[in-house]
């Protein structure tokens, strides 16, 4: 019987062919972008600002660019110069026994990649990327070797750092009417991280079981809860803590430690929740079977078969997260999150480099110690 | 009797300020072409003994002669050269997992080729021919360009044997070559080693877990217990009493076929 | 009687007054000293932290300031030392728990009250001046007839946690730490605003559904700059971190000089890593000329990436399989050949995977670095935020989220392929 619909295998090939074409199309779009960029800068001498805002394309340019890159992609696929084919393993190889010579010299293992057709493309794209990168980020070794006059001033003042306000509050630096010392704010910062971690872990713990495939089962309701929880984790994790801090600083007050705590907490919930639930999914199913066989319900399974297996790694993840939260909380003041960052940016803006040096050294010491401690503890736990 | 091929004299190896003793005053001789099997419990010093012989581990005291050369006196550079004559295969095969079988086998020639060539992955044509010949010998010619980690355990150990063959060795050290394999595969691997011993005249020192394997393949057996040599003789000489002495009172002999 | 020495040593001790005996006295003595000191320091730390946390709570609630000193420092010091001595003599202290030991009679029985008091009194003679700890057993244990033995539950029933001193301590510590953290960081007004002023962010969320289309091209340009910042920083960091990682791997750096290089590099890297990229960006923004903003951001990311990648790479190097090295060495290969055939094949894929991971992080970091003026999309975001241009700020954030998500997905997919 003749087949009308493509078989599963064919559909898979078709899908891969499509994705490969898309990849090639995108890479040619990238090439076109790069070429336009350099033409603008070196040939037409159009200011980069204008290039970016208008892309300096004539009205017919857009369809031309889209179709042109598509045409290039198709040509690539036909001629074999295709990265997409290679990435999706669509290469067609001749099926024949190896000759003696091939067997001996290893031709069967393939040419070195820069001699293959896709390799040529890859090298070309790489070179373009390096050139573009060099230009876009304005790399300037000269500037690195010869510091600006302001930098010389900074260097001359920053050594030795001035620890006079380590314990004694600095009257010039006030937050809501009260002067603070470095130590005060450092403690405040550590407390911020602590609260965020505890809150985050407390919320993430129950949620993580709802986001674990093997706990939720395969009923429609299970799928739904699983999907919602995992979606929540993924969305909230991809939003940086700093962005959350902005939101909460607007909400509560610019410079409020609570804003920083809330921002850190939300990110902690999402990050820890994902790690936790992955851990729950990776447990040994043996004990679960044993508890089910003994007549345990789902809660009992979690309590007696799942929890004992995951608790050590839960602790390890939480400690790791605390470490991260301490780092983040030292700079979250930049976006209104409060903590020692307030002092850091104050001294930087005032140009009090010696005092700034003391703040930075304190931060380094604390973060380093936290890193070391949490590392040691994690080693012990796992 | 002819001049022995390998002489081990008063070999001692201690770790950690003299308070962990791995080998205690071990002495024995091996004739050329012998298949010597070393038996003993885990931790009795079998691996340390084998590694002292090609000085992957530096002995603390004692002397080792191979073919009349006192290898315990060689400089690291000279020792590297000397190691080319000593093939070694391992319990866990120790292959480059991500590389092809061919590359793995060719590493057996590293000591014979200039460094700059091997760093670029270039081996002479003659070496490649030898590699194919040796792969054919262990029955893996078809797999020459397959990644090593795609092979089964027995096949991987055969690649290890081919790698040792590449060195054209006079002496083969086999550190529990079949412990990680199932019984059926064990025999096939052991037979390749036996073949090396019979046909190429390679002297073999193999440590084995099972006494039955040792009896089947060894021409002579030595036994280690807590780093001391407790038995040296023909396979038939190990009776029940000896067995209990080597393996402890609670041990029970298992047959492996 | 002579516990604390390995059994093999007690069987074959060196001759009395020989050079070996002197060397062994110090070797085992220092091991003994370290054992006791680690327990004492842990106990003192545990008690000290609890006291300080309680002070934070008291001072904050009574005066509204952040402070820790209720008593003079020497009272604090003496109190902590004495409390530790008491805890270690009359119970199973926190330090004992961590070291998994307990105080027992040398014959294994439960200590009597007299022995405990003797242990406590002599503790001051033996542990405080440190040196007597070199003797095994140390004077306070020799006289009181007690010793620290490995703790075992064999033949005993467990006590509930609230009946053990460490259990009570940890419960107290948790409560006091949370109380201190809350009282120091959270003020009442802030809390009220958190629950009543959610509406202030509405204008912000609204822009998520009606983005400002006029700035889209400009935002895309900033995105491209950000991606390139991350890419450039990562690639340069790889070039530096790969060779450094070999010098920072403990198993490859043997000997005195090797250990020194290892320690110096690891130490420097962990210091550099402790400084957030934002702070590095501040530094480099001062260092290079003002018009080179993306470059300063790249330098900041670069420095941080080098230290992070070096650590990740070196840890991978430390966990490579030594068997393969043995195998290649056994063929008569030299050091370079061992590197090429035994080390590199084991690390290539993990290195690429770490690099991708770092690139992913660098994209996030690049947005943050931009906020201090490091260029890219973060700078645009900060510009809109400070200008109260909420709608534009929301639009930019939408783009950032999309970018981070895409890169996260991409790098995770690629890494899954490599593993």
C-alpha cells in the first residue's frame, strides 16, 4: 500500500530540514548585518547612531534582505556549505566499504573540520564575529595600558585604604537621618541575604514537590499543576534580581532593605525551586516503591521515601544560594535595594577613594569567607 | 637454570610516614616466557607491586632488575624509554573514552615517536599499519574508527591489549584485567593474553581475583597477604589449607568457567 | 592509654629519644593540637555568634541603631572562653558534634562528676596555653582520666533534639538569627508600604502590554551591544583561564614551587571573584577613557569571568581520572604526551560546557554592568528609570527578559548535547 502521509521518520527528517534551513537563514541574516555594519562605518561613513535607528535601508531593502538571505540559505543547503545540516546531523554520507587507504590513514573519521564545507562557513562566521565584536565593544588596548588622569588620582589615594569608619559611623554618610559604619551596613547586608534565603527556601520547598514530574503523577490535574509551577520557576528565574529590585524599590521606597530582600527572595524561590524539583525528580525510585508497597499514600511517600533522599542536597543548594545572595546583596543598592552598596556608591560618587577601598576590602573579606564556609559545609553535607 | 628475566629483591613500599605498609620485603624471580599470576585479597598490595615494576609508583626500598638492568636506578628519562618494553593493561581499561579505537591503540607508540609529531596527532604509516594488524588480531578491525566508549567492556579490554601490543613488549603487566568483566568475556580476554605469552614469548605478570582463573592460565602463582609474599609455587601446589591461609578462614573457593 | 596514635604506630614506635621520635612527636602533636583547637574555636564561635545576635536584637529594639556591643570586649572574650570550657567539660558541645566525638572515660564509661570538674579546671592549663596539646594524651585528659572518643550510637537510644545541648543551641540560634535579621533590615513603614503601595508599579507593568514601539530599533541595537560584550569578555577570558587552570589544579602542581604557584593563583582568583562585576565596572570606568563605555564593561566582565572560569576549569582538572594518566605513562610517554593524550581528552567537553554557562551568566551580568554606565542595554534601562520614563523602562525590561530567556535556553540545550 502506498503511503500518503509521511512516516514518523520522514516527519522527523522534514522537521530537521526545516530547522536547518532556519538556522542557515539566520546565519546569513547575521552575515548581512555584519556586512552592512562595516559598509556603513567605513564606506558610507554614516554615523552608527543613524545606522541603528533606521538601518539605512531603502524601502525595497527589507524584502530584498529577507529574500536574499533566504536564497543564500537555500543555496547553502543545496551545495553543502550548510551549518544547519551539520548541526542537525543531516549530512548525507556515501554508504560503501572503506578502501584500504582510508582504513589506514583514518579518512573514515572525517577530514579536519576546517577543510569540510561546513567548517569553512563556521570559520567565516567566527572571523566575522571577532571583527564585529572588536569593533562594537570598542576594544582599545591603548586605553588599558594608559589609565586616565582620574584613575591615577584614584590609585594614589586608594592605598592605604582608610578604615576609620569601619566601626565608627561616618557622619557624612546618612541613611534616613542616621549615620552608619561599614560594619553596621555589612551586618545589615548579611542579614538581608539570610532573610531572603530563609524565606525563599521556605516557599520553594513545598512548591518543588508540585514541580516534580514523578510526584505529581500523570493525571491531567497533575500535568496542570506541574506546568504552572515549572512555568513560574522558569519565568521568574530568567528575570534578574536587579530588575526585581527596581520594581520593589519603586513599590516600597528607594534604598529600602526590604526591597532588596523581596527581590532576592523572589529570585531565590524560582532558582531554588527549580534545583529542588530537579533533585526530587532524580531520586532513586526504589524506596518510593517500598513505601507504596507498604500501603503508604502520597504524603507518606514524600515524607518517608523522598525527603530522606533529597534533604542533604537541599541543604547544599540552600547554602550555595545563600552564598550567591550575599554577593548580590552587596551591590543591590545600586538599583535601590539597600545594604552596604549604598555606602559603596556614595563614596564612589564623592570620590573618597580611600574610604571606598575600605568598603571594598570588607566586602571581599565577607564574600570570600562566606564562599569558603559554604563550600566547606557543602562538602561535609554531600 | 638460565638468567632470570625479572628479579625483585626486598621490595618495600610504605605510605604516610611509614605507618601504612603496602609491600613488605617482597622478593621473587621470573623466567623469560613465564605466565606469573599474583593472587591475594583486595588491598594486599597486588596493584602496588605491579606498578612498582614499571615505576608508576616509586618503591621505598629494594631493587628490581629487568633483563639485567637495574630499573630502580634509572633516571626518569631513562625509565620512560625503558617503559616502552613493558606493556600494561588495567582493570578499568583506562582508554581515552572520547577518542576512536584507532587513536587509543596508536597511543601505544607514543614512546617511539617524536613528541611534536604525536602532539599534532601524526603517527608514521608503519605504526598505523601495525595498529590495524593488532586490531585484527584482537578481532576489532571493524571498530577501528568507533569511539572507545561505544564498545562493550570486553571489547574495551581487547583495545587495551592491542594498545599494549603496539609497544611490542617483552613484559606485560596486567592489573586485574578481567575483574570488571563477566565470566564469559573474561576467558576470551585471558585467552588473548595467553596467546601473547605463548606466541610472542611475552613474559606476563597478571594479578587475578579468582583462583580458578589463576590455575587455568598461570604457569606459576605467587600470593600476597597484607603486603607479604606468602606463597610462591606451581598452581597445583595450592591446596585447601594454603587457600585459607591466603584468603582467610571464611573464604570459600568459587569456580569460574 | 596512648590513644590518639594510629595503631600501626603504637606497634612499631621509633626508639626513645631518636630523631625519628622527635619528628613524630611534632607530627602527631600538631595533629592533636589541630583536633582540639578546631573544637574549641568552633565552640567559641558558636557561643560568640549567639551572643552578638542577641545584642543586635536588643540594641535595635531599644535604640533603633545597628550595634553589637552591650559589654566591654574583654568581658565578651572571657565569657565566651569560659562558656566553651564549661560546655566541653559538662556536655557534648557543638564542636564535639561537628567532630563526631564525645568525652568518655578511657575505659569507655560515662565520666563522673569529679572527673568532669577536673577536666574543666585543667582545661585552662592545657587548652588555653595551646602548647601542652602537643602531648598525647594532653595533660587535662591524662589527669582527669577522660578522652575524646569517636561518637557512636551503638547500644544507645537517641535523645530528642530538645533534650540535647546542641539541639537547644541550634534552635535558639535560628530563632535569634531570624529575629535579628528581621529587626535590623525591616522597618515598620516599609512593611506597610509593601502591602499597600503595590499600585505604584502599575504604570510599569502596563508597558509590558503596550511597549513603546519608537525605541525598539534602538533597544535592539543595545541588545546587540550587550550580547557582544558578553561574547568578547567570555572569549578573552577563556584564552587566559585555560592556561591558568593548569597552574591552579592541585593534582598537577606538585612540589614546593608548584604548591606555591597553586596557592597564589587560587587565592588571587578567589579574591577577584569576591568582587562583583558591578564593582569591577566602577573601577574600569574610572580607569579607561569615558567614551569607551562598552569596553569598560567588557573589562569588568572579563576579569570576573577569568577568575570564575579558572576555578571551574581547575576543579574539573582536579577530578580527572588518574587511571588514564597511568595508562599513557605506562607506554613510555613524556609529560607533554600525557597532557595531550590523557588530560586534554577528558577536559575538552566540560570546558566548552563551562564556557557556555559563563557566557550565559555574562549576558545577565552585562545588563547589570550597564546600569553603572558600562554600556549596553543596562545603561539604557538606567537612563529611562532615572528619568521616570516608566513605559520605556518597561519596554526595555521586556527585551532583556526575552534575551536572557533565549540565551538561557540556547546554552542549556547546547550543554545538554555536550554532556
